[in-house]
């Protein structure tokens, strides 16, 4: 799965953008229950399933942070 995402520049740039936005959000600072690496892997998994909408990816990341 990682190879499929890492060879395609669109998911890589999407992962970077979503992760940057989530990490910059104050909600992340309040809920550092998981590491940045784990969060990036989770976002990468969502992208690998075909999700490309930035808002849905960010929402999924925050759900992961809150354990929902």
C-alpha cells in the first residue's frame, strides 16, 4: 500500500497538505494522544482507499485524534 501511494505525486502532496493543516490546527495541540507518524499513516491509509477531499481527510484525522 505504501508503494502505491508513494509513487503517485498527487497522494503525496495531498498527504503533506492535510497533515500540515491538521498539525497547525489548535485541536491537534490539545489532543496529542497519537504521534505525528501514526496520524500520517492513518491519513495515508485514507488516501490509499481513494479519498481525495481535503475536508473529509482532515475530519477523519480529527476523528482519529479523538478516538471517535
